[in-house]
């Protein structure tokens, strides 16, 4: 089994704190919208508008529950006002109406994980024209649609760790498939393109036979897994660079004849994948700390609102317990490196 130390370059002590963070959503009458909010109190004596709203790809997603909880923690620390809104499903233009409403409400910043790099750009630029700061996290828009992007790790690092994991787990040869989120997801598409290049260059005996999309929906991802195994009877492994997809695929494999025969890896959370690691369905997977991602997005929003940074390369700001960060080229702020979870360490984490 691959050692987790291979990819661990930063401190992950903050992961243990995530269990105490809870974000709950309430469905609207139409069933298409859910919101939750928490108030941190006065705005720290500042005249800055520290009303910050998180807009994930969709609500009811454990990954975004955790990242948004990290944002709520940060906003409480610096005395802002936290809110969360979002669509029930991760469709390309599903976030537009929420952005328009937030612009009308005059929030200080929107922290959004984009379902599509272009579909929400007009709405975001309208928000920026009305003095709303825009921070993307997890999944970016075009660079001219936001102020900064909080990147969980470099795309190269995320692609590399997933390829290395699947290569280790299948003995560096055989057929694999990728089960992604939506066809328009900026981050997954970038990782997949890089994974294809790494496979071709470093693993000539591994054949990528298909890329399918589960739309970040549990049942769709479950069904796509079944279809892959029926279509490719010699399949040796599945890589799913989405937390919904990897858990759904593992769930299918865990009760099938393919358990232990077809590898499953990708990006997941410990709580989603714990039972599948323990029963041998998966040998290991990777991720970053989504709570830290949301926490950093909140502090970047604060820095933009207060004029500490503009999103220019070389800008620096303090992010609470995470320390100082520097804005890199194209307004990117990098959280850190991927981390591998396996049977040796998964018991140490709770998120």
C-alpha cells in the first residue's frame, strides 16, 4: 500500500477540529433551494460589509457541508455574518439566480464553487460592478469573473496523486475508467486532462477506456459504476475525482462480485469512505481538508472586502489559524498539497 507520507507535505492537525463543525440546510417550498445562516456578531468595529455568503455547487453534499462549515468558523472568528444558499442539483446555470439575489441584497462577498466556468460569469461580473467581492473555491470560473480563486491544491498534484494511487492498486497495468462529476465541472476536467497525459507518459500499460459522468448525484454515479463494469468486463480499476462519485462507486463494489477485484480510488472524505477502507473495497484515496478550504475562502473574502488585497499577484493576507497566504498568478491562492487516506491513518480523521 502506498504510504500517506508520500503526499503529506503540510500540517493537517486542523482536520481533527472539523467534527465539531455542523452546517444544516432547510429545503424551500419549491424544493429547489436550501439555505442556512449563522451570525458571528458585530463586525469587529469595522465599517466593512462582512456579510459573506457561500454558494456551493449544490446543497446536501457532504463535501460542501464540511467546506462551508469551515467558512462559518472563520466568519465567526472575525465577526462577520455567514450565510449559505445553493441549488439542489449541480447544473451549469443553477447558481445564476442565487448570485443575482445576493447582488440585490448587497452582500459583501460571495464565495462560490462554480458548476461551469462561463455560465455564471455575467451574473458574477454584475455583482462585482455592485461592489460585491467574488471568491471562487474548489472549482473556478474564468479568471475575469472573480477576484481570487482558492485552489485546494495544484491541478498537477491532484492529477498525479490519483494516477499514482490507481497504478499502485492495479499493479501498473490493465484497463481503468474515470467516473467524474458533471461534464462541465472546471476542476474535474482539468484533472482528467492532466491524468490522461500522466498515464500516457508514465504508465503505458494502463489503458483508460472511458470517462463517464455521474453529475455529482449518488444514484446516477452508482448506476454509471454498474454500467462501466458491464461494458468493460476486464476493468481493473475506477478513478473518481469527486467525493459523491467515489462513495457511490465504492458502495456498488462493496456488495458485488467485483469487491477486491476492481480497485476504486480518487477523491473522497474519510467519513464517506471509512467502511470501504475497512472492508477492503478501497485501498486508499486522496483529498485535502475541505474545512480548511472554506476557512481560507472566508478569510480571502474578508481581505478583499477590507482592501487588504485586490487579487493581484504578490498580495499577502493573514488567514487565522492557517497563517499567511500569498496571491499567485491569475489571482490563485493555493491551500496546500493532497493527502492520502488509507487503512493506516483513516481512523485519525473525522470529516
